[in-house]
C-alpha cells in the first residue's frame, strides 16, 4: 500500500466531522472494553460466591453463627446479602411481643425482596451501556461513511476527469468509520448477550435460595 493510502494518513486527512465520528467510536470502544472486563470479573466472582455460600449454607451450619460470620466480614454482597437481610428481619420480628407468625414471614420476605432488587441492580450494572454501544455504533460509523463518501463525490466537481485514484482516498477514509463502528459494536453485543444470560442465571439462583430460605424460616416460626 502506498504511503498516501496508509491507515494513519487516511484518518489524518479525513474531514473534521469524520474524524469526530472516529474519535467518538474509539472512545466508546475503549470504555466498553473496560466495562466488559470489569463485568466479566464481577459476574465470575458472583457465580463463585453463590456456589460457595450455598455449599456452606446447606452443609448444616448454624444459621446464627453464619449470620455472625457474615456480619464480621463487613458489607455483604450477593447471596450473603439476601440471607443477612432476611435473617436480621426474622430475628427482629420474632423477638417482638404480639407478632403472629405470618407477620414475621411477610416481613422477612419483604426484606429479602428488597435485597434481591439491590443485587439485581448490581448484576446488571453497565449492561445498558454495552447494549447502547452495540446498537448505536454501526449507525454512527455509517453516518461518518455517508458523509465522507458525499464529500468525495462533491470533490469530483472540481476535477476535469474522474479516476479511481481521485475518489479512492476519500472513500477509503469514509469506510474506516464503518469499520470502527463495527469494531466497537461486535464485542459489545457479544458481551451484552453473554453477561445478560449470566446475570439472569445468577439472579435466578438468588431467587431460588430466597424461596427455600423462606420455607425454612416458615417451618421454624410455626414449629
């Protein structure tokens, strides 16, 4: 490839609007990759912690001791947060006088639903941004391409004879915008689909545990 058609020269010689589009797509790609790595690590740890907590919980450990251990580790996240919220509310209501068993269970379930809502928000954090990058980036790149090609054809009006060498640089720099749009969109859409499925699976595990834990407390308070 000749020097004048090198990638950097095409970007440097592009119009200001096309350069702005390229810079915007480059920035969106960098931010999305940061979020992809961060979300991947978070969801991986969330899945590991889910399995560890369930193994510990169903091993027959004393619930009061488990609650104390969680409280000693500071701010709890994931399934530990759901358990702590439910068990704390259960103990608070169960120790009050003139509170029937159904009220205790209703208060416990309400507390766990609030904790579940917070955990769902944590699991899905930054996913809407990845979805936006995946859906919008190709159109932004296409806009830069259309603008660049339009400028190339406008430039033909100033030359006596149109040749491929005349329009090739302008069209090439315009197509770079489309390529950058796809470069930003493809990883974002793949990550969004994968992480959404992973977040849904983990959250489903949280919900299943909350229902099972509620059944255990129901038997305890009625027993």
